[in-house]
C-alpha cells in the first residue's frame, strides 16, 4: 500500500527542515530558530513589510531581549514614556484618555517626517495585551489625526525562555499629503528600530547584547 508514496520519501528531510526554520517556530531539538538568528546577529534589525492580516506596508523592527516577558511587557505598556522611545522621531507622545471599564488607553503622537518638513499628528487607542500561547500582542489602532489618514502600531512579545524575549514592532502611518513612499518607508522602519532598541535597553537595564543561552549551549 505504501508503494505509490515512495516518491515522497526523498522530499521528507527537506520538508522537515523548512518547517523547523520558519520564523517564530521552535525546532524539535529545542532550538528557537528566530531567537538564535537574532542572537547571532548581535543587534536589532529593521525592514519594511506587510504584516499578516494587513494590506499596507509597515516599518518593522525586531530584537532579542535578555529579560523575562513580564519586564518587556512593563515597558511596552508604559504609555506615559513612549516619547522617550524615539525622542528625535516622536516630538510629542502623551496619554490623552484612559477608559478603565474598557481597559483602553488613548495616546497622542506628534511626529516630524521627511527630515522635519512635515508634522503628522494622530491618536491611537491601545487595548490590553492579547495572549496567544507564549506570545502577547499590544496594538494601537487609529482614532483620529491631522495630516494622517491611518496609523497603527503592533508590538509583539514572544517568550523564548524565562530569561529571553523576542520583541517585534510593526509601525504604520499613512499621510494625507503627497510623500515619496521611499521616504515614508524609511521613517517607519527607523522609528520602529529606535523603539525596539529603547525597550531592549530599558527591560535589560543596559544596552549590551547578551547571547542566547539554551539547554543545548
């Protein structure tokens, strides 16, 4: 009965390797491929991409943090200090409303884009962290803005071990005024990078890169 499937056997090792090295997955031997990649790089990374479930291109940054997820979450939900995450990008960031019944926080941002030529302001509404397995997601959704027709920030924290957490930030801001897409992309990924670096340093208590330690080390 197995004869018709024998042609699949040579492909099995390739399929298993591909599954094992998908971002955000852990291989059967206990090595977290994504965390290991960031550890080997020794620094945060930035790019532009379209997150799953979205249609716009976001600025994206990620980093490995030598701190428990709880400490990273403490920084991610410290909305009163968001301005300090990227002071040269966020000219203003302050809490303008808190709804304790709904568990939401409204945060006002003022951003200078295109080397200070354009000022963009918007208010994002943050809800409580959403927990999916060993991952927590905090999202700020667009409420209103000036010179901005849409904005969004997604902060994803994933526990690698009790001592390490992977943090990712996806940042979107769509201006109403004409702007070169390349310039917008650059601003978004640079802002996302500064934010993950700031959270990394605050959660760890220092800015040094700590190599990932696993059971196999």
